[in-house]
């Protein structure tokens, strides 16, 4: 069978180079350009990496045109409906669905890594009470490596696995402590008898003076939201974790870099930006059409947060699932709940954008962030904690992608090149002659 290749010819020198075409299991073929500079003397140019595969991976596949998202080959719709977040964590890291015994083992391992070293709580005291929880997350997660000096050999699969377990297990405790500190509330400790989502709700909202009752619908909704956010191919924060980890930095430092990248409103910070946008619209006396017009105005930086996606130019499959979940929870809220007007604005905005040619022509549909904030609000989770929730869920994706990279014996430090547009060489001019 003929080996697939493409030939590139330089029309100035007439020189050509034949490049191999690499075929995926499913999706877009890629051209292997690794010998391009050596044989033809060129770099490639792709700011924002719109058409560049930074790595090969067997973890997550998404098709932006068809609205497909699969973790290890399993469609997100099936996992959201039938799996649990911890089972999905196992799947993402180990590559296969666990047997009943392995799942019980994994749940037990994660449960017994949820506590933090007592010294960690003193990190929080260094922050102002009104510090953004993402700031504390970046700081505390990055500092965690200080407690595991003897267990950070990134070339040892067992030590990589333990770091992965620690990060998945401890993120709910770290995240909840960020919230509790900002509220002046005492820190709660994990409860081993609770499930992962139940324990997070308890960590966040239990007060020492009374028993905390878990709302099963909220725990289930949280578990589904965590599944939907667990991984997403080579997005900005995952690529940050891979690049940081490629220097052989420890996994806690690499994940802290991922948290920092996720914080941006163009990425994971969008869920917080959506609610802030809806609140701005609610406070103004302008009709929704005014805001949609601003979003379309090239001279106006205002955008409809929660709309659009670099890859999904069709509906984000996660948005379809989370939209249904949001409607179930909203329909259960008592009439006159404080966020009702905000939720009505969200629904009306969605309808206007979905029927507007500007958005349809550009494939700008609501993404997962458009709806997640609505659910978090109804859970009593404050807006400042929304991106923390995203980071909590995405930690397993980051660490699974990091482990995949570190397991590759050919893995090398990532070091992109550039198109230099600065000054040509020139000589230094003494101060007196300038
Ligand atoms: C996440 O990568 C991932 O997988 C991310 C994520 C994950 O799980 O990791 O899915 C999570 O980050 C989801 C995206 C959350 N971000 C937002 O909701 C912020 C609002 N969206 C935009 O900032 C934007 O859509 C991006 C950043 C998401 C995508 O940007 P692109 O791919 O670089 O697209 P673009 O900025 O080039 O926009 C294309 C066109 C432009 O108009 P034209 O120049 O073609 O005329 O669409 C317009 C943009 O002006 N546009 C918008 C818009 N988003 C894009 N116009 C109005 N409102 C918007 N939200």
C-alpha cells in the first residue's frame, strides 16, 4: 500500500521535500513536518495553533464540526448518563473502564488521599480574605510539591501515579478551603463515608453547629458537571501543563501552571465572565438586542461570554447535556428565587443568538461555560468559585495528559520557534550620540 505523503516545493529554489502523512484513529490527518527545516530550511507559522498538532494522544477526541467528544473512545453523552466522575478519572488516567474491584480500589485510594498536611492551612492565612480563590489555588497547588520531596521522581511510573492520586483527591479540599477562607468560615475535613461530589458539598457548606444534609440532586448534578469538564484534548490549560511538564518540572508545579492558564476569561474563566455579563445586562436598562449588537461590533471589546469555541463550530456536546441539567435544577427552584431574572436573561440571550445570522455564520453557539454558572449559582457556589470548579474537574485531564507525555521515552522539552520581525543587527550608540 502506498505510504501517504505530501510534497512541498520551494518555487524560488525549486527544491522539494516529501513529508509523511500521519493517520489518526479518527479525525484529521497530520503532516509530519519535523524534517522541514533540515531539508528545506523553513519553520512553519501558526500563531494560536489553529492547525497544529502539538502531540499525539490517545486520551480525548473531539470533532468540532460534528459536535463529538469522547474520553478514551467513550462518547461523553454515555459517560455523563451512566458513569461517575471517579470512574471517569480512572478511565482517563489508566485508559480502560475499571472492573468493579478496580473501581472500588481506586475510590478507596482517592478517599484516603483527600486530607492535606496541617501546615497547608497556614498558606491561606497569607492571603487577604477577599483574594480571588483562583489566586489561592495557584499558590497552594504549586506549593504542594514542598510536602512530597521524596516522591517526585517523574521518571518513576509509581511516583507519577501517586502524584496523580494526590491531586485528584486533594483538589476538593483545597478548593473548599479557598472558599471557606474567603467567607471567614472554619475549614472542614473530608468525610470518608461520602462520595466524591457529596464530600465536596460537605467540605464547602457544612457548619460545625449542625449536621449537613446532602441534596442528592445537587450531588448528582455536580458529578455530571465534573465529568463534562474532566478533559478536552489540547486546550490552552492542558497545553500549558504539557509545556511546563516537558521541562521535567514536578506535576504540582505543572498543574499550578495549568490553573493559571485556565483562569483567563477566554478559557475557564468564561463561566465567571458569563454571570458577570448577565448581571451587567440585568443592571442596565438596555434591551438584549443592544448587547447582541455590541457583541457584533468589531470596535467594541464586548463579547457574549459563553458563546463560541475554537474547535466546536457546531453545538458543544457538553452544552447540550449541561443545558438539560440546568433546566431541571431551575425548574425545581422556588418562584421568586433571587437569580430568576438572571436565568431568564440567559435563556432569552441564548434564543436571540441562536437565531442571529452573525452567530450562526461564525458557528458561535453556547458552550459549556454558558450554562455551568447557572447551576453553580443555584448550588450556592459564589461566582468567584466558578473557575475553581472547572480547575477541580480538569485536574484529572491535566494529570492524565501529563502522565501520557512523561510515559513517552521520546518526550522532549517543548520549545517553539518564531518568525522574527525585530530589528536587523545594528551597533550600540553611546549615550552622548543618541
Ligand atoms: C473553554 O479549547 C477548549 O477546549 C476550551 C474549553 C475546554 O473545555 O478546555 O472548551 C473551555 O474555554 C470554552 C470557551 C469559553 N470562552 C468563552 O466563552 C469566551 C467567549 N468566546 C470567545 O472569546 C471565543 O469564541 C473563543 C476564545 C472561545 C474562541 O476564539 P477563536 O477560536 O480564536 O475565535 P475568534 O476569536 O477568532 O472568533 C471568530 C469570530 C470573530 O469574528 P470575525 O473576526 O470572524 O468577524 O467570531 C467572533 C470573533 O469576533 N466571536 C464572537 C465571540 N466569539 C467569537 N463574537 C461575539 N461573541 C463571542 N463570544
